[in-house]
């Protein structure tokens, strides 16, 4: 799985998790949803994504790197 697809899956999971936590634990978990959305929005314009940097260090490859290897 590429970094790009992993980021989408991770962001979707975090949004769903924060919604469940908001409904069951505290309404303050809504801020986690806000943070994830804001991070996705800014990364679309800047290309800076802390989660992608962590995933790269864990050994995941980008779609470009996977295509180049084929």
C-alpha cells in the first residue's frame, strides 16, 4: 500500500474514531475531527503532512516510487 492511500485510510479512520468518541465520551473530541480536516486541507496546498513523514520513515513507499520499481 502506498503512502498516499495509507494517509487517506488513516484520515478516514481518525474522523470515524473522533465521531464515535464525540458521541460516547465527550463533545470535546470533535476538535480531533477539526484537526484532521484542517491538516488535510493545508497539506493539499503545501504538500506538508507529518503523518506521511512518519510513514516514510516506517518504510512505506509513495505511488511514484512503487511505479518506478515496476
